């Protein structure tokens, strides 16, 4: 944290403590969760409210369900929240969310914001590849709940929430001495240990610490003989500590510190189809690899050519929240955070194994993500500061909040990308830098760069009760965004005159990097945008609410310094969204809830990705590739979603939820040519559905509680059937292939308080029918001569044992 940030943080926090000293304690009581679906407490509007009273489409998953379903990371959350989709490639740490058709293109900011403890998730930067910016491994343990907010949340959560927001609420230290130790063992040699301790240190200090450690073998089988044998493995440790200090009778200071280290081989693509014409691209070389895959009968077989692949993520975050209960009707809160996010990715992007037997074993290069020694793929330091006021007046009819927000994301160091380009003939080796890579021929385009973001905003939102049944809500946020990026890029050539593999020699600047500045390109952007929301809700009878909302949201623009020959700067996109919904709850012989929402969105200045390729060697080396972002699209989105729960008795409960989503890219306007690239491949065409947007999604499940005596414990059997229709991940002009519709069954058997003791035993299983699924398709068959894909997880199952101690129940 630099000195300016430190001074701002200390002044704000200390000032609140000084001014608070003479006030009377007026803290509101903690929410009581009775366990009934109708009494779930959420913070979707930055205050604690009953879920059924919030006029927003919200899905909530508590820690109990996260544990029973073995939810570990971003990808897993999609199994329990229909309508929440994920773009998963490279590794589990780099997955990101998509909701209601809003997804994240390469090198853009998230369209679904992820928040932990009221603070936005650490930013990866995304100068080369996005860092995930979401709920990676180690984030989803010891939580109060996960809340998925659907639709624009631009007023209270800011930009980059056009699709919604995912809120992770950690368990706060309590005044009880309690804790647990939990161990899990499953197939693929999965081993997981969690431990949490909560301790009241004094009458005014409470501490909670926890650890989550997991290792699991990969399910992708590498048969190339080069590099690791297994991919899609897990290996992480997450640490978290939180401390609550009652500084005074009316002042609370809450600190959360977390650390994650994840080190695995990554999730690799699978080459599965070759062009029938061997003259197209590298189809002649791809065909034998595809034939080996088909002959194996192994749906998870892959090949690749890196001796030293790596997916390494290190994340540190500290959050400090100071809350001043000024009066019975006014609370002030200061939320300060600092984080560091470092990520290394060395991966064979298209997972090809096109061997060259002489003079010594070599390969034909396709594409890599490769950070050389001394550099990272993502490296950002993030500082946020928010001062917030909440209160009520007019005898409780008016509830309001307003605040100021500041965020600064700065580079922790140079990020880099350097590897042999497509078509280079290279030595199979564990190279770690551009200089020690060795090839017979071909090129490389090493580049380094940094990116910086600044965000400042002021916001206010209020709800006024016209009557006990009719309430109006209005909110507005005004945001200033700025980004600045620079990069240095070179062309390098491998020229062997002796038939031996040689190091590359720099021959000039890469396309778009001017020689006059020593091959350095730099640019900046700035934008000022308002976002707002208007909402009306009405309760015709008790426990029934209908509502309507109109919201404006936007996603920020940025610089893309690694692709200056394409579009190095792109602007923000905006969305206008309309939603009508109803929330109901009921009691009696059959109790439960039923919520439904219909929505319509108009998206303009849409940020679309364009793939660029060079096939003629003019302006760039032949085989050079790049991606670029353009504000080129206009789309419409509409759909409906519902969720409900029926409890027939203490013994049996049914839960169901579903979504229907209809998306369409209405228009797209792109330049017809780019310097240095003669092949243009947009990610979508006019008339196409938006990527990562399945039309249908549904979960249907039941939980049966056996009628056992208390001395035996509580035994629950649960089963959930999940369905998600197929979706596209590329333009219809490049492929007709889609993802596989998901039709999977998950089961759980949970024995709580075994023999009346504080011990829990459980069995869990996901994808019990072992359905094979393909997700993202990389449509290269008409350019590179082959197609590659990312595959879904096979059947996973395991046993879990948990021992609780202290006063936990």
C-alpha cells in the first residue's frame, strides 16, 4: 500500500473513532435465522433484510448446502444456482461468472462482480489473460452464505455488475468458544482438511481463524509423454483470520485477513476434430492426434508439448470495517481493503502434440500462454476505500444510505507473455525464458506491460414507505473511471544455419509498437457515467410482494496494451434493464416460498472480442495471432426465472428453480481490416445468441429426513437433478458446435450428531451418471485446421467427517 493510500485510510478510520467517542450505543440486534426458507437474511441492498422483503431477484446458498454439495470453487457454484453460468478455461482460478447473457470477454472487466466481506474481489489486471476476478478455490469455506444478485447492481455495487453480483459473506467471530475439524476423502485421490476456531479473547475482542487445504489428482490424462501425466488437478491452501474489537460502546472494528496459494497443472483444452482437408492450416498434423484420441476410447485423453506447465495463483487480502452506531437512526461505516494478486500461467493453449523427430525431438508450435522467469501473467495491487452512511427517519418510513467510493489498482510489476509463435519448429525442452527457448525456424513476439485502474464514485439510495403496503425506492451513482496501460513488444526470429536449434534474435518492433519509442506503446482512457435504479414494491396481503424495477448499468472501458495493432482502447458498455417479479411465502400443513421474476435488457456499445490472424506474412510474421476488443454490438435479452421450496413436513422438503433465457446480438459493426492481420474472426455475428447463455436451466431436488430418535442423530438423504441446455461460445460463422446439455444427478447422505455426539458423517456424489460434457469450443478448424474444447468434470464422490467442539451446535 503506498503512503497516500495509507494516510487516507488511517485518517478516515481514526477520525471515525474520535468523533464516535461520546455517542450512545445503539447497535441493532443480530438477525435471527429460524431455518425457515421465508426468514433467510441477506445483504443484497447493503443492509440486513429478510430475503422475501427484498425486491430483487436473489438466490441464496448457505454454508450447510455448500458443504453438503462439496462446493469448492466458481465452477461448483453453478451446480446449485440455475442461471449462474461460468466461463471456465486455463485453470479453476481463472473462471468467471455469467448471468442473464452477460459474460466477460478476454481482456475486459467482469460483467458479474464478486464481493467478499463487502469488498470487490482482487483484480487480476487482465493485460494478457483475465485472472478470474471471482470465487477461486479457498474462498468458499466457513461462510455465512453466498448471495447471487441477478440484473444490474450499479447503484450500490458500482460498475462491472451489469449481469449481477455474487456476494460471499464470511462467518463473523462470535462470543462463543467453538470450532470444528473436517476431513474429506474422495475419488481421484481427493484429500481435503478444514479447521476453524472461534475464540472470545476478552469481553471486547473476538477471534476466528480457519484453514482449508485440498489436493486432488487430475482427470485429464496426458499421453504425449511430455510434461505431467494428469491435468485439471487441485492443490491449494487457504488461510483466513478475522478479529472483532468493540473499541467503544458504540464503535466496532472488524478485520479480515485471507491468503490463498494454489499450484497445479491447469485445465487444458482437448484437440478432438481435424479438418478433412490436410492443406488447411495444420490439419495434416492434427489428424493423427485426433485419430489417437478416438482410438483410445478415453473421453479425457489429451496431449500437449510443455515439459513445465504451471498454474500458480497467490492472493492476499486484508479488509478492515469500522462501524460507528452514531444514534438509533444513523450508522456510519468505513470499509478499507488492500490486496495483492499474482498469477503465473504456462500452458499449451490448444493442447497439440505435432512432433518433429529430427534432428532431436521437437514440435510444431501452435499457441502458448507463457510468462518467462521474473515476470507474471497477472500481478496487481488493489486498494479500496468506502465511506458509507445508513439511517432512517420520518418515523421509520424513510430508509436511506449514501457514500463515497475509491478504488486504485496498480501493477505489482511487469507482466509478460513470451513464447514461440504459431508454426515455429522448436525443441522439446523446459524453457523458462524467451532467450533459452530453442527453435529451427519461426518467430516469437515477446512483450511486457502494465495496466492501472482508478475508480471513484458517489452514491445514494433511499426507500420510502408511502403506506404499509406500498414502497418506492430510488438510487443513483455517479462514477469516474480511468485506466492507463503500456507495453513493449518485439518481433524475434529463429534462424538456424547449421540445422541446430537456436535462440531467437530480435528483429524489430511487433505490429503497433512504434520504433520511435523503443517499441513501447501506451494509452489511457477515462469515462464519467451515471447509473441508477427505480423500484416500486407492493404487498397486497401479508407474505406476498410484487415489484417492478428499471435499472441502468455500465461496464468500464480500458486499454489493451498487448494488442495495439487491433483496438488498443475500448469504451464502456451500458445496459437498460427492466424487471417484474413476485415473492410469496406461506405456512400451514404445507409451508414454503415461491419467487418469480421476468426481465428484459437492452445492451449497447457492447464489448465484443475479435480474433486476428496473419496468414500472408504482411505487416506481421506469418502465423501471428491476437485478440482485440471493440464496442461493436447491440443486443437484447429477455427471460424468466423462478425458485421455490415446499416443506410437507419435518421429514420431507422439495426445492425447485429454473430459468428461461433468450438472447440475441442484433447488430455488429467492425472495421474491415487491421494492420498486420488479414483474417478477422468475431466472437459473434448479428442474429447469434450471446455466448455462455443456455436457454434453459433447472434444478429439482428433494430432501428426506429419517424419523430417527435424537439419541441417534439426524439423517438426511438428498438428491438434485440438474439440467442446463447447450450454449454457444463462438460465432455461428466459425462453428456450429455447442456445449453439451447438462443432465446430471447429485446425491448426498448426511448424518448429523452421530449417536448424539458433535460428530457429522456424510457421503456426497456429483454427476452420478458420469455424463461426459464439453463446454467452451475453440473453433479453429477453418484456420488452424482443428477444433479444441474444454471438457466438464466426470463423476466425483467422497466421504466427509466433521468433529465440532465448544458451544457450536
